[in-house]
């Protein structure tokens, strides 16, 4: 069915299978980030949410931001091929 829709024409850069692939990889990346955040929260002796919101731990916020950026780079590379 995807090949039938892709063969209908349109711009070369606008292909339905590529859009669906990007959406799947993006959702998979978000799910993986949430799962790994939860796993790291369970593995450490303190709560990430408490440290971030109540203690205002800047180092932890920077670390989580770096993890999010690196996962975004991995998802972008997997979408690009």
C-alpha cells in the first residue's frame, strides 16, 4: 500500500514511506528516552525529580539534557539512513 501511495507522484522529497519512517523512529526515540530515564532513576540512590525540582541540581539537569541531545542525534542519524 505504501508503494502505491508513493507512486502517485508529488515532490521527490515528500514520500509517505519516509515520513512514516521518521515518525516511527521519533516515537521510538521518545519511548526509549522515557524508559532509560525511569531506569536510571531506579538505579540511583536518589530521585531525579526531587533533585531537579526541589534541590535545583544544575549538574543533573545538564546531564539529562546531554542525554536527550545525544538520543536526538542518534534518532536523526537513523532517519537519515
